[in-house]
């Protein structure tokens, strides 16, 4: 299995963001560890990917990532160090090669990642014993890859005898050693037997029961992963009246399946699929010519709106390009995508309004179109007439090989949502690969994030199979418990993908400076937003639920085990206050860590997360009668998760000094508690202790002394 993907989403426009576990190294590591421990007993090999600092698609094969050792270990390699612990039991039993490491595209300080001594040293520091394989078509060549310790090159056909003879003795020996290791593992795992290749039923048709079991597991994951972002009393959805599900063609199967699932629960739901404003096709902007009839590297036109309404701009390109509307940079594509990728924006214009459009490019002229959304919106308005309420189902577009240029929803979804919200009580069901902007957030009653997998548009058929879980969530059969693994910014410009951060993403002249965020490149994710004073739409860790919950430290006996130099155990008490029919749900406690300034780490780290199964008393609104099954839960913070890399000792460790430990609803909440420790309803949201930790370490209420 070529999973998990342990790269952190350092920019919200990353094309492969749906394959990752979000923006935080510790969360990515913990999620990866859980996935590894589950997979490793069911498949011959689990491949951790992509070892290095991989985090962008544009120019991914050639980009040079300039990075310090501290930033590399504390941010980009930490998830791999944590996740490989999921295979600890297998390694201890002699199956150390069940884990493989896939080295990544791009260079580390001028050396290709798969041949980097820095990364090879890191593997040794992590005591990694598995095989190393390359990503597809890395550009280092056979000799350097094998002599650097790579055992599998993807793809690599047979070498001719003349090619083999031309190799050095060192390279020939490295190839021999790699072949022995690979063949040994193939025999060990019975991929090959002494009598030939063994049929492991690879590619065999799944039985009906296995297929159904897989769908059930996927629905269970959806119930846990969906995030309720806004709820003005609309969810759980009431059954009176009628609900119109409104979407465009990417989600047609999902829309119809969700209507069916809702009707089974007693709702009156219908689906209407609209044609997106792209049916006319994409026309070459490059046909605009200069006076002498030649296509230029830039072109300008003045466009006049034929009538008042919403319009959709789409630009498709594989290279660098920029569109300015009235002098404002609107669509900016930096770096080369491997595949043609659509970039877009929508806007409202009045009849006769003139817009100055200026398009520039470096390679092939982009394809470009302007389409009126009138027909789409008129159809939507007609469909809404008889509905009591509307749920707009919107998706984004993300794929491997190309980053997004904007966090705006495609196909004019923003305009559709605005029109729907002005007409009927409207909520939004998002099926996105990652963060999107929401200029309509103040006009809608509710927002659910149900997520979306990778693909050219959307894995519609797969999502359609999850509609039983989606119907359960919006109806209240299941209580939402998901939390965001990544910050949702207000705008693309006020995010790490912003125009002013080009040195960080996608780079300048095929080089990215990963030292540029705060703290020398360590201040990624929520720390960057905080340091830059960027407003956020929804912070990392945010997620609503139907009951009201929070978590506190007990007023006594906070420690749940004797501390060690690399581990501290804290007792956490989830609390529930609610008045609803929800009886069972899982509450998530988020434990953040504020390290001493002398450690050189960011201001705030995620220490760990815990899940506690809770049972509530129906109709009760008092805390005392709403009790969690386990009463309390233990949260262990380790140096591997929250310490910093010590290059001398070659391990993660807690730097000496005072650490504050904060229980918060999300990252922004944790920053607020750290600035002004909570009182009143939250008297025990923060405690502190001083490292080096030991069995005699005291855990004291309140923040570290100033």
C-alpha cells in the first residue's frame, strides 16, 4: 500500500492536499501512526511517503527546497518519525522490512531528495530499517540512486549488458545488494515462492460481502471526519417542509443518492443538478494578436458586460500566467503544472460596465473564457420556488501534478450560493479537498464540510456511497465530531499561498525558501496566521457539534503517570452540557503546548488529541447529569510529538524551561488562553511544568510565570 502520505500541507492551495493529514506535523504523524498500525497486519508492505520536504505540485520535480536542519526535522520529518512507531511491533518481531520509505521529488539544499545525505542520515537517526524506494521518475539516474541506498527505482526496466558494463564497480555492487534485499523480501512475504510467482489474488474481484463491508467502514469514517462549521439552528434538519439539494454536474450522483438517503429517513428531499457555466468550452485567449498579427507574451482587452449579472472567468494553463482585472491581480499561476489545470474566478457586473483585462504568460498562451451565469442562476431560481429550504452542494477541483491558484470555489458556486441565500433559507454542504474561501458565509444558515478525494474533478461515485452517513449527520442521527486539520483563511492573499509569499510558494526560479515563515520556517500553519495577524475564517482544530462540550484539567491529580525525560502524562476531563436527543457521541480534546522561548520553537504546538466516548442523559441541560463513559482520559505529550530536534544527541527532546499545557477548542482559542488564562467557566484550561521532566516533576495550575 503506497500510504500514508505524511507530507504537511504547508500551503492551502497544494494540489495533493486531500492525500495529506493537514498542516500540523504532530497531527500528521499521529494519524499516520494509526494508519500504519492498522495496515501493517493486512498487507505485505506499507509505504511511508514522500520522505523529504515535498509540499507542492507546481515545479515539483525540479524545485530546490532551501531549509535548515531544525526546520527539516521539527516540521517536515517529524510526521515520519511518529508514524513509523505504528510499525514498531512488526519491527520488533523481525519484520522490519514491512515498512518502506518513498523518497520524494525536489532537492534538499541542492541535492535531489533520493540521493541526499541529509535525508539518509535522518533515516539512520530514526533507526529506520526498511527498504527505500524512489517516487515515479525521479531525475537522479540509476547509479546515484542505488549508491545512495535506494533499493527500488520506480519505474526501472532491465539494463542492457552494455549499460551494466559502463557502470562503476561501486554502482554494480549497490545494484546487486538492492536486488538481494528486494528478492529476499518477495520470498519472505510469499510474493514469490520457490516454484514461481504466487497468486495473491491481486486484482481479484471483491466479494459482495467484502464490498459492502468496505462501504460500511467508509461511511463510519465519514461520520467521524465531517466537520460542522456553522449552525444557526438549522442542523439537525427538521422534517417539515421540503428540502432542495442544488448542485452542478460534478456531484450529480452524490446529489441524487443523498436525496434518496434523506427520503428514507422521512424527509421530503429532491435533487436538482445544474449545468455549470462552462458548456461553451474554453477558447484560446492567445488568439488576441498585436497589430502585426503575431501572438504576444501578453495581451490586453476591454470587456463590456452585455447585461447585469454574474460572470465566470476560466483560464487553463500548464505554465506561468497572470490575469489582471482593472489592474488587480486576480488569477496568478506561478510554477509549471504537469497537467493542464483550470483556474477561475466569478464576479458580478452591471450592464455596460467596462473591465480592463490584461493577461501575461511565459510559456504557451493560456486558454481563456468568459461565460455568463444567467442561464444557470435562472434555472436555480425556478427550482427553488417550491422549496422550503435549500442545501447547495459545492465541490472544488484538486489533483496531483498541479496546485490551485485560488481558494475560490469553481464553476461560479459562490454566485449560486449568494443567489440561493437571498431567495430561500440556505445551507452549504462542502465536498472539498481542503480550504476554500466563503464570501457568502454571513448569508447562510449552516455549513458542513464533508471533504472530497483527489481527482480531476471529484470522486463523485465514491462520495455517493457515503450519503447514508451524510444523511445521518444532517438529520441528527449521528452527532458531528470532526475538527479541521488545517486553517481555512478568509482569502487566498492572506494565506501562505498569497501573492507576497512567492519565495515560499511556488518559488522563484525553481527555488523555495522554507526558512521564510516565522521562526526560521518553523512557524507553519496556525503559527504563521497568528504571527502575520492574518484573519482566519475557521481556525485549525475548529468543529461544532450538537451538544456543548469542553475539556478541563482536574482540580487535583493532573498527572496520570510519573513523568520521564521524554514523556508527560496529563489527565483530561471532558465535560458535556446539552439539551437534545443525542445520547452517544465522541468528544475530542485538543491539548496544545507552549514551549519556552529559548527552545527556538513556534509559540504554540499541538501536543496531542484524545477521543472520549460520551453518553448523555436525554433532555438534560446540567453538566452533572451528562457524564462521559470513561469519566476522564489520559493525554500523553512526548518529546517526539512536541520537543525539538537535538543534532548532538540525534533525538527529539524537551528543551529546558517552562512548558504551558492548554486545553482548547481550537488553535485560536489556545492562543487566547495563553494570552489571558481562562477564568470563570474554564478555571482549569491551562497548567504548566518545567523541563527536564522526571518522576518528581510538579504540574501546576496556570500558565508559566512571566
